[in-house]
C-alpha cells in the first residue's frame, strides 16, 4: 500500500531529512494499459540541502515533484516530508486581480498569520527578493522576472522547510534567469546560516538544463528516460558564488550531458 506522510519536526526529535522518498513508483492508465512513469525511486534530501532533479523531457521529474508535494499519491512506496512543502511552478500562478503584496498576504492568511502582521511581513519578503516598494503593483505591471520573484516570495511566505521548484526559470530570457539564479542561491544560503537543522531551507529543483542544475545544486540527480529511475548522482563541490560560464561548472556539465545523452539513446532503442 502506498503511503504519503507530511509531518512537522518535533523539537525533541533530530531532523534527519527534509524529504524521504522510499521505493516510489508511479503508473498512469492509458488506452494500452498501465504506463509506468517512475520505477523504484529512493532519494533523501537532507536538511538545508539543494538538490536538482535532471532528466530528459517526459522522464517523470515533474511527476516526482508532484508526489513529494502531495498533489498525487504514489502507486507504490512511501514519501515523507518535514512539514508541508512549498511549491513553485514554471508559471508564476499569481492572482492577477491582486497586487504583488496582496498575493503574498494571501499565503500568509492561509498560514494563519493575523491580519495586522501580514502587510509588514509581505513587505519584508518583497525586499528579500529585491522588490522593495512593489507591494502595490499589479501583476500586469511586472516583468516576467519580477513575477517569478513575487512567486518566490509567496512560496517563502509559507515558511516551509522544503521548497519544491518545477522549472521556475525556464520561460525567462538568459540574463533574467542568470540574475534569478543568483537571487535564489543568496536566499537559500542566507536561510541556512543558523546552526539548527530544524530551521534550514532545503530545495528540490526540477530542470532539464544541465548547466542550471550544476550552477545551483549541491547534488545533481539524473533520472533515466521513462520509466524514470535514478541513473546517477553527482556531488557538486564547486564554491559559491558560481557562474554559469565558470570552467568548473562547464566541465561537470559536459560530463553530466554525456550521461544524459546515453540515457536518451538507450530509451530510443527500446
């Protein structure tokens, strides 16, 4: 029987993982029968860790993220998370009839924050993502990069220990994406300056862009083509700040790209 469990860390209990995925498989029904999308995935994300999930289109990356988020249930296996994750998509999913600040305040309201405190906290989060003074701006007044900053602030408003990101920068131009890589890294590193594991921010980030994966992550996990299995993992021992054009980033990206090409070729032979 598949089980999915989200729990908050007990203050008396050592926090050993932000997310734990244990022998998870997922199938969907189609006219030809059950289609296996994910096959026996086992993966832990440690408190404060930044992990990227990499793979070809259709390998099941987004499906796995949705399972961790609790938006769907696995067909087999179990998933546990340290509290409820926050989720950020490729599309900003902001409410266009609300201002940037009110979009964030809605998340704070749903979290149970008193009305008197919401405006101030929303302002703090906007400043955190470099949008100070944008509280009253409507969504149509914001650029694509600014909208994604607001979406990030809204995700952070949930004060989750686990941030799930599904190709959040894929639709942006290269320069804007590069800037947001810097901002995300800054926010993640700042959140993890405390010594308490329970207070750390972990990120599970889905992408099909190899250089993006290497630039951001402490660990890159490559999924094989469908059905998605863990093909290989890399620990990224490159000091921050990283640039997309750095030699070390480029060299590791070449190695991972070759492995990804091999997975795609193997899939094409089936």
